[in-house]
C-alpha cells in the first residue's frame, strides 16, 4: 500500500476531482479568521526586507509590493491599522480578504470573490471528510486519529505568538476588517456551532 499526504492551502475546487473519498481521508482545520489575518499580516512584515532587495524580491512575486507596504505601519496601534486597511495595495487585499472562502470557493488564486463563492465554499466544505476548528482542536484531532487508527493522545496545538494574538484582538474592532472577513467569519462560526453540538467540549 502507498500513502500520499497533501497539506497546505490547496485551492480545493481545482483539485477536488483527485480527492476521492473512497481512497483517502480529507480533513480541514478552520482557523479563527482574525488570528489568520493577523498571522498573514506579520508574515508580510517579516518579508519586508526581502521585498525591497532586488536579489530576493522575485521570491515574493506579486506579494513583494504588499510586504514592502506592511513595513510602514504599526500593528499595535488602532489608528495605524485603520490607515493600513484604507491604503491596502491590491496584492495585500487579495491575501487578506476572506482567505478561507477563497480556498474553498474558487478554482484559481487570482479569481475574484463574490457572494456566490461563499455558497460554493459551504458546499465544498460539506464534502470534506473531517472538518474541525482550531479553537476546538481536541475534537478534530481525536476524530482524525480515530479514522487513521492511531491510539495516542492528541498533540498540543501551538498557540499563536503574543503579537499575533494582540493584533487579532485589535482587528476585531476595526470596521473594514469586519467587512473583509464576513464570509470567513460565517464559515468559522458555523463550524464551531456544529462541533459544539456533536462533541462534548
């Protein structure tokens, strides 16, 4: 027998024909949308120096502009964050705008997101074998381990850094962010509700 692990932000509709449920287990761990956005923002910030270096900026492709842009803002201050979202260049906007809905509801990374994509995302999600939420990780891990016949305790899920957690809390109070994550928040809340109904947390 052979096994194959596909992991990461795979644009699922593009590859769903290869995810045959009788031959493989599919699983998706849904993040908190605000924590995911904060993580992506710090990811951009960490690559700001690469973005302005001609010898390294090619590695970032279209995100070079976004990474260079992120360096100019204070992620610990609300006014600076509001300016950040008011001035977002297109590549940064695409990276931060409903990334889970993009992963589930589009076929290509450059596709534009519309309300219909959120409906498609829910339909795709319903066909994933195991769906969990990072804030309910124990339930997800135990279900997955049961499916692959692992009789071991679930691992501890690493926590986001303190900086990411602080930024995520600030983002919850910023109106443009709420509008940018409306589809992902709806999916996240729905998954949490379902887990809570079917799993004793």
